[in-house]
């Protein structure tokens, strides 16, 4: 079943998690319902793509109102396709919410078990990974483009949670809207790095389509990495939404040739 359910033109919720875990807010924004112009039209959530800062803040305020999660309780990052993951506490909330300068530098993943913090990251094709270990109130999100994926940011989140005393079989993961295998063509350099982490799988997440051209299923690759890290297959669900195919809903870096806005993935516990 598709984990992402459209709630409004501006966002999709991970409905099954939100109904199972009271107080949880988790989902992804679309490109609709904001004030940004031209190729960033209209709900651009990224500060780093040349948009007017006021427009980005207006867009963020709109989403904050829709989610009923105050903007000054959000955290955001300067993402670098690396695997640095930070544990967030309440005193840090607000960083990266209304400006890029205050965001967490060189960070591609967040987790917390505290309430009243919305963990957010930006995307336009890369894979959003959402994590929850309900028995421990632990939640997290990670940004996995091809670099983050082959550097195994998904496994890194699991390893960090294991250090917190959580077993992999207590962890559930949702793999969110991102570029599909038909839309994502890479060369041999990327495939070599993918090969390095897939010694023993029967079905490969890529196909040769031309000389030195492969279609790569980043979502499937992330799933394989999570399985290898010990997360049971039944705990992982994967979206069918492609950011490039679904052009009327999502921004896509590839499709829009680099000139595009950013969607936001988010997860947080509401404060009571
Ligand atoms: Zn596609």
C-alpha cells in the first residue's frame, strides 16, 4: 500500500504511521500552494536555490500552519550528500527554520526522541528515508541521493540507534517520493560504487540500458542496505511516487535541469 496520502495540495502524510502513533507528524511537501516564482513556483522550501528569502519564509509559514507545528520548532540543515547525522534536543530547535545561516552545517540526517521538534530536510529527486522506533519514541529522517546512498546513510542511522539500545527489528522505515529507476540514468562510475555494497543480492537495483548507461533504482538500493542492516522486510515500505514522473506535483532536479525548487521531508512529535 502507498504510504504517502495526499492531505492537501501542499503535502502528503505518512498516514499509516500517523494513525498508529498518536502525536506523530510525518510527510513531504509538494511544489504547490506557495508564493515562489518562475522555476521555483511555487512552494519552494529551500533557502539555497536562489529564491527570495521572504518567499521561502512565507512558504514555510504556510506549511507550518497546515501542519500546526510552529516554524520556530523546526530544524534544518545545510545538506552536503555526506552521512553526518545529528541527534537533536529541544534547545537546538529553530536552527535552520527561518534562515540558512543558522542551519546545521554539513548534515544529512537528524533524529530525536523529544517532543516539539520537527526534523526537516530538503529534496528534489534524492531519497527521503523516514525512521521510527515506536517503543523508544525515536524518530529520524535522512537525505539519500546516490552519494549518501552508496555511503550507506541508511545503515548509519540504524547503527546510531543500535548504540541507543534499539534493536533493528524495532525500527520501521518509509522510503519516500524520489526519482524512479526509469528517470534515473547513471554511468559506470556510480554503478561501481553500488557494486561495492552488493556482494550477495540476487536481484540488482540497476539495469544496463546503453553503453555506460544504467538505470538505477535508488529506492530499491536503500531498501537492500536497510535489510542488510537488520531491519526486517515487513518493517520497510516504499512509495510509488516519482519526483520526475509526477511533474505536476513535485520538483525534480534532473527533469528541470538543475533549476528547480525543493520539497521538504519532515517528522516530529507534537508537543502537548
Ligand atoms: Zn520517474
